[in-house]
C-alpha cells in the first residue's frame, strides 16, 4: 500500500472512532434512576417524576427528545412563533437540558398528544423548565385537556 491509501484508512478509522465516542457521551447516562419514579426539590418544593432520561435533542422551545422516552412536549407551554423569542426559547431549553438528565412529571390524564409526544412537566436538577419558560416570557400558556395539571399551575 502506498502512503496515500494508508492515510485515507487512518483518517476513516479516526472519523469512525470520533463519531462513536461522541455518540457514547450522549447515550451514556450514569444516573441509576433512569426511567424510574422519584422526587426532586426545586425552589423549596418537592416535585414527583415518573421518568428520567438524557435529553438528546431540542426540537424547539417546547419539544425535546429524551433517551428511553422519545419526543416530549412540555405541557401547558406553547412556543412563541415570532422571533426573537422562538430562537431564545430553543436556546434556553438547549442550555438547560441538552446532554443532561431531565426528569418528567408525565400528565396522568393525558400522557400523549395527537402526535404521540409524551406530555410532561420537565425538570432538571434545579429548574422547572416549563415554569422558567413562562416566567422569562419565552413561551405562552397552552393548556391541554384533559390534564392532571390545573390551568396555570405550571
């Protein structure tokens, strides 16, 4: 083999190794409570969750992809369709959730929407993401019925 062929082979091996390493970082969740119920304390309030998993992707300001769960729609939170709030909401959720373990309080009365997304209040270790979006004017209240959550409760 000539030097050019060897260089190409080594480059391909390097690229494959890099891709596998990056994929492993996103899929490796050392949290032992993966997809189990539990409680968190956020703003001096105890909250309960039914599932937990790593946020793999932020679709928009109120929809995320969670490992082991699928697409999750932040319940009672509607994305703002106009700029700059649309981009700001997505960036906010990315900063808070992407690559981190999120905890889901799934709506017991209406666990899925018509697009088969899980409806939930999303928490990180220290933040109620749904409430933070509303409090920062990055989203509007969007109530789903039926729901275990009262309108405006988030």
